[in-house]
């Protein structure tokens, strides 16, 4: 296991880091994943579980089979919880270089797995922005939610299923912003309810 981790780290730092921010080394990436993964348990118990129960009740009321869409929505929630950190793939410029076009940056937000595939095989072009962390904002959360609304409309006809996909995705995205202190929540709430739950 340690050997695999070391090989992955070497590959990341030697190949993948070529298109990343300097702080996007493997150690930093690993720390970010560990930090945010721990909070998913807290989020699931206090917000996602009640939301799932509500979803199931509404599905019964409207006579809809919601189990497939629940599974997809849960995957989107977990995925969205890590999504903002993908802005480490965007290099910050100080006004001298060419900034990437808005749709190039949002292609990364919407289709991250495709972009990451090209990063891993070494064929991705670097992205540039004058913003510090392009996806660490409420604007990015709203845009991500709207994108999921469009995706929901493509997959389902039922309004309930269409609406729940962006709700789960946006909740995951926003929670990441709370953990990274982009959105401020009362410190005592975080201390007692979040950090206290991991003792």
C-alpha cells in the first residue's frame, strides 16, 4: 500500500503537476481529500438523511420510484463536496499572462473527470485565472446548481427528481465552502456540531 501511494505521489508530482498550481502537489491533494472526507459523515447525519427521508415520503405521496435518483443524487453530493478544490488546476496570473476564457474554466467545473483524464495522460492545456480560487465562491455554487438542474431535466421528466439533483449537489458544494471558511458559520456551531462529532 505504501509503495503504491509513493508511486502515485511520484507520478502526480512529476507528470500531473506540470499543469497545476505550484501548491497542487500530491501531499497537498492528499491532505485536502482527508480533510473534507471526514465531514461527509457529519453532513450525512444532520442534513442528507432528513433530506432523503423527505424525498422518500414525497416519492410515496406522488407514487414515484425514487430509489435510482436517490443513488445518483448521493453520488453527486459526495462528488460536489470535493469539486471546488479542482480549482487548484487553474494557475493564478498577476495580470501579465492570458486569462483562460470563462467557458474553458467552467468546462473544468462541469466535466472535471474528462479534464482530469487529459491531465493524467499529459495532454491537458493549463488554465489561467486572475482569481485566487475560481471555484471557491457562491457564484460557482449557483452555476454548478444550475448545471445540475439542466442535467436533471435531461434524465428525468418528474419535477421532484429534477429538483433533488441540484439540491444534493449544491448542498455538497456549499458545505465544502463552509469547511474552507468561504462561507462563514457561527464558530460555536462548527465547534460543537462538527468538530465535536469527531472526538
